[in-house]
C-alpha cells in the first residue's frame, strides 16, 4: 500500500524533465521508461527511477515500523492484540481444512 502511494504520488508530482535532470545529462533513456499516460493534458511517466525510489522509501518505512513495534510496548500491545486472535482463527480454519477427508 505504501509502495502504491509513493508511485502514484511520484507519477502526479515529478515530471519527466525533472527525472532526466536528476539522472542524466539529457532526455530520460528509453530503457528507463516503462510507460506513459496523458491525463488532462499532463504526461505521467512511469520510470525505473520512480520505482526504485518508491521501493527504497517503502523499505525504510517498513524498517521504522518494525523498530517501533519491537521497542515500544504500548504500540506493540495495540497492534498485536487483534492480530493474535485473528492468527489463531486462521490457523484453526487451516487445520480443519487439512484434516478433512480428501474425498470431498
């Protein structure tokens, strides 16, 4: 979800000429351009650079989430409270499914 947000945000806010200035001395190389779309007269460019940066930011956000979950007992309790019950239920349903006769 975070990755999709950053890709969408980048598509809407960062123009091709800006990407080209950051990564090369001219136009955006064709091999780095995965697609484009024109919406209301504005060209949206999906580039390799956008996907890499979105992936990096998503990974960093996930790392921050894990560190917060491990170090903050209150946050861990609020997050894990519902997850434990849901996990138990999912595993019980899976066990019942696997224990059923295979002839059905």
